[in-house]
C-alpha cells in the first residue's frame, strides 16, 4: 500500500464528518464537471433492505461465465476498502484509485464552494466508481448497489437498463421513515420512466407502493410470485437446489452453494434480471453459464463457514428481517445442534427486535462490542436480552477465544457470530489469520 493511496483514502474518509445529505445536486454538479461519465455506462441499479450484495454476486458470476466484463459497486467492504469498486470481482488497484482521486478531488473542492455544499464520503466514492468504470475500465455492464434508500441515494444518477428492488424491511428508520410504506417510497425512488423493475418484495404495503410507482412511470413490473417464481427448494449435499420459472423460461435442478432459502430468492431475482438482459438487450447467456455461475457465486460474511473444527459461521444479519433469515437457515441446516452466538450490533438498529429473535435461536448468547463509532455497548445489548444463558465480554477477541475453547469440547455445538457486517469484517480477518 503506497503513501499516495493512504493519503487518497484518508482524504476520502475525512469526508465522513459531512454525514448523510439527501439530494442529488452535488452528484449532478460533480458528474457534469467530469462530462457525465454515467451516461456512457450500461447499468443495473439495485436497491433493497437485504439481499442486494447476494443478488449482485449471482448476476456478476453468471455474466462472467458468459464472457462479459462486469463492474460492481457495493457496500460495505469485508476484506479491503478497494473491493467496493470491482471489475469481475477484482478490486480497483491502489494506483487506479489514486489516479481517479487526483482527477476528482479538484471538482469536489469546487463543489464545496457552491450553494450545494460539501459532498459526503459516499457521494465522492460513487463519483470515483463511475469515473473509473467509464474512463478506465469500460465494462460491458455495471451493477450499482444503493448505499441508503434510493430516491436521494448518490447512485440514483444514471438511466439504467434495469432496476431491481430486492425487498423492503425495517432498517435505517432514522433516515428512511418509520413505516414499511415510507421506506418503500424511498426505495421506489430509483424507478425510472420506462425502465423495467424486478422485485422480490412480498410485503403487501411495500408491493403496492412499488406497483403504483412503476405504473405511474410506465415501467414494466416483474414480481416474485407472479411474473417469476421459485419452487421445489431442497438441500442436497450441502447446496440449495430449486426450480426457477418465468414467463420466458424454466430451469430445473439449479444449485447454489450460498445457504438459506433467502439466497434462493436472491438467485431467482438475479435470474429474472439475466433473462431480461438475454431477451431484450441481446446478452448471450446460455443455460450452462447460468448453472455454473450460480453454483460458483459466493459472498463473504453471509452464513459463511470460516472453521470446520470447531464449526464456526459468520453472518452479517443486522436488522430483524436479516435475523429471521438467519434463524430459518440455522433451523434448516442444523436442527439438532445447539447454537452459541456472539453478537455485536450498531446502536441505531432495531436492537430489541433483533435480540428477541436471537434469544430464541441460542442455547447461549454472548454480547460484545468493537471499535466503531456507532457500535452499541456490550452491556446495553445484554440488558435487552431475556436469555437465561447470556454473557457479556467487551473484548470481542476474548469472547471468541472463550467460545472456541468451550464448543471444542462438545460435538453438538456450533458457534455463529453475527449482528453487523462491520463487525463480521473484523471477525473474519481475525479468524482466518488463526
């Protein structure tokens, strides 16, 4: 890692102090000064409370198998900061990042002097990604994941080929709204006139908002359970197996290695998008590309096994819907095992609901904390729990070491570490270095 790269990332991270600012004025200003690079990209825009990253990775792997160069913009990162901007799964190099920052920085500083004010970290990172994809890489297609919400998210500046809203749940309620309807209105803000929308949302009030928005913008809507479905879900040899059916085609006995029925739903959503690209934009995607791409798709920190002996899984579930999916996956794969949990979470989440669900999963639950500005204190999490077998340990490394020692003595125990993607990022590095 070069000094120039460190300086560039530090300059970017210093923009965290500007917080979250609604509105696209700063994005439009910066992109206009760059000659609107976003207009040169073929884009798929992905929003949703959960499942964005998994849906993106399913699409990316299949498109790669079909020979396409795929740019992806995702968040947060798990291993390294650069991975948020990747091409065919390869993170932007330090050198390219520095080169783009040098081009973007003067424009950012000019923007600060305008009526629009100082751009935020995420706004600047989005501009860096767009400039990199448009003028350095030139991918065949770019998949852009929203950071927060949709309507005023900094990614909402392009006119995509296709829009995906994975699902709607209660997260970021301090910014997006307290009700499912309010949150759905924010996510539906990425729907553009005449651009098709694919959604796996199944909550009626959210679906209604998406359907009404799509109708008002003459955007064809493809809904899970209506225009496309999945069925015959089973577990075989540790893989999820299922059938996909759309108006266009049926695929039987598809397999994915990512665990959980929620991942089948994400794969089905990705497949609907790929079918649309194949039929309406002449992407050459054969059945063999679909089967191999889906099977090879992985996404770090999503019910990921990081140790076999003792068995340890990490999962980035960080809201009630994510915890529910985690619970269902545990019950399907390990119905006879006793679950030990280590949990750390952000203090602005729906912690009471999350912990209520986690208490029901665990034979034993340990609360901890890590070095992050929004992290909840271990004691505060402990106070919310009604478990008869709960503990707290402020040092998360010690909490993991103690649990590894305990479950190593008993074959029917599994350790699962969860509560926050930011936490999982730290834990993953720690465990894989052991």
